């Protein structure tokens, strides 16, 4: 046996480790919101369609209908956020345009009330019309907080929202100050929301499903992804470079499961130790 080789069992364990990407909706099958990583398939509602590789919606009422279902868009099951009571990352790719009204919905995680949610809005209703990730409740204290950035109802964009257990940061096209928008308007892309528990927000909508009386965003969502830990700024840039049509393998190469990364490091350490002893 070659003493310089990493044991095959260690290699097998590393390769078998799951990726940090736990749910992904790429909308590649017409009419179906299939989870191509996990088992949390979504359901299509209202006039929304899934065709041509995207979830397509218009500016019509997308608010929750009172029974926890979006009136327009895609509803995801509560199992989507099961166990996600700490760090997480939300990633999506959209191509939205102004639809004639404010406060439209890109995505919503809530308990069905206006006091517990994580809500993504492409453009808010007053000048300078910032895009925002709004957080209230969900285990946090105080009133609504906003991580803000440039309006996102003006074409193709990449959203990444990371939460490390304390701070939530909103990346727009891999930037926290896209086109200097936040600097100009004295906004911040980061908010402190310790205690945020995504698993408590089990009424989930894509392009609809807000607990407020908001419409669905006008345009298309090309991809929606959910990770079980906070990705780094460098990983956000790499994901942005991969684009909306990246394969699961490409995504997992950028954002591996932390346990797999640790296992790989331990394997490398063991190999180094054997070499030093040789």
C-alpha cells in the first residue's frame, strides 16, 4: 500500500458529503416548480406561468389569500425551511420591469402576518425607489428593518441575501453598493437581526405570497436557490460569474458543504503528516 495516498474511505466520505445548496428551482420544466436539489416542490397559482425556463408573472394581486397560499406566483411547502434556524443564503435571478404599482413581491417568507417576515421587494413606493429585503419578527426584536439597494425592476439582476446568525447582507449583482446607489442615498445593504429563525416562517411565495396587499412583480424569475449557511462575498462574486444557468455541480464547487471542506482539510493534514514522517 502506498503510504502517501489518502485512504479511499476518506475520499469516499468527502465525495458523499452533501452540498450547501439545499433547494433549487430552475423552472426548466414547463408548468412545474420542481425542486431539483431537494424534495420541496412548489405549486403554481393564479395567472403565473412557468415556461421557457422562468417563472413569469404580471402586476396582479399576489398577496396571501388568507389560507397561507399566494394568489399569484409559486407557493413552496413549509419543509423548504425545516431546520433552517441559523445561518442561510437566499439567491435568485430575475428580469423585472416596472409594472405600474409599487411594493411588488420577488419572494416572501412569513407566518402569514405582517409582524413576521423576510420579504424581497424589487422597488419600494417612494423616491428613490430602492429595492429592499425587509425583516420583522421571525425571532428578532424591534420593528421592521430594511437592507436596501438600487431599484431592481429595471432588467436582469442577481440577488444574494446572506445571514450569518447576526447580520443580514443584501448583494446586488455581487455588490453591496451597486452603482453607488447606497452611498448616494445613505442606505445600507447590511442590517443586524440576531435571532432570525427562517424555519419559523413557513408561508413561502416566489413572485407573490406577501402578507401585505402587494402585487406580483412584473417579469420573470429565472432561478431561486436556498443554502443552509451564509456564503462569503468571494463566493457571491463567483456565483454571479456562473450565471443563472449554472449546473448544480458548478454551484457546489463554489459553495461546498462546510463539513466537506473540513473533511478535505483533515485529509490533507493527514497526508502532510505522513509525508513528514516518511
